[in-house]
C-alpha cells in the first residue's frame, strides 16, 4: 500500500444503501448478504445517513429496541467524510483517532465511496502478492 | 509492518472475556466500553467460546432474540485459531479467505491473544510513524 496515494485508489466505490424506512432487521440482512460492516441510508438519490454494526450494537441491542425499528431512528445523520484525494496516511490517522473503522469518501460534494479496514486488508495483501511475485 | 514477523508481535495480548451466562446486553456493553469487536467466553479459566459483532447481528438482531439471551446460546463453540508463531502474511491470508476480522492466537495449546484488523491499522500507522521519523 502506498500511503501517500489518494484514498480513492483503495476505497470501495460500490456503496450499498438502504432506505430510511427500512427496518433494522432488513438492514442487518443486507449487511450479512454483502458481508459489510456499514450501510449508507439513501433518500431521493441523496445519502442522508450512515450506520455501522457498532451503531446497531449501541443503539438497538443495548437499549433493547425491536428489530422492526426503522433505520432513520438509529442512523447517524451527521456524516463524517474526507475528500477522495486525501492521502491514505491521513485517512488512517483520522480513523485511528476517531476509533472508526469506516470512512465515507466525498468528491465534488458527493459521496462516491467508502474506505474501511477491510480495504486496508485487501491493500496489504495486494502489496504482499506484488512483493511475492517480484521475488 | 513486517509481514514475515510472527503474528504474536502484533496481536493484542489482553483478552476481554465474558461468562457463558452473561446476557447479550452485558456482552455488548463490554464491547462498547473497551471499543472492541469480539469477545472470548471464559468458563473455569478456559476459553469455551468466541463471538463478534457480526455474530450478534446474525444470531440476535436478525432473528429478533431478546437482549437478555445468554451468551452461550449465540457464541461460536468451535474456535478458529492459529499458532502465535505463524507469519502475519499467512494470518492475513487466512482472514481474507475466511472473511473474518478477528483471529484467536494460540501458544502451547492455550489462547494467548487475538489479532484483528484494528491491530493491522495500528501496525500500519506504527510503520508510518517510523518512516516519517526516519525522513
């Protein structure tokens, strides 16, 4: 992984979204189906929220909310984003400081991707494979 | 990160555990308190189970179990472990293949630590800091 490269090189461009009216249960099924730890919440083609498995633990399981609670009640409405051209090293720094495992990536005012620790794993392994191939 | 180094160099040695009779709610509170994504389940000083936030999503939230369900009903009883001397590159490979974000680390038949993607983040940043300091 070239940590000076812009984060857009390593981010995942495919954003998986649910609607604010979808239930927590439905959202969890989508997370399991796609094997992802976070979802964007989309309304009228705009990202209006975001939440992670940790948010479900904190805001659903601990208070004992039913799994038919709509996503809008537990999503984060304030989105933490970084620009797509931010160097990976800065993004990793921010994620560690904020103790978050997913970061939304913005380009020209629009959310275009997400960077997660799984992308870090993929990038680390890709680097490994390149190194092994070059041996 | 030196990917040929044994995983024990980068693993977290402090294992956070709950009892099989603790409730899912209590376990989630412990995860939030320590900001971790997995817990070992300990009975009579032995690790008898393991589970992650993903397991809670799959086995509690989706089926709609109450949060006072005991941990023993949702934990994984079969533990996936690797030896503490396994090179990090092999561990990362295994984690990617199995789509898991946490790996239990064993030494002389005993579980001595855990390696997670957060440790990968810490290690990547440590390497960064060393590189920057050497500039």
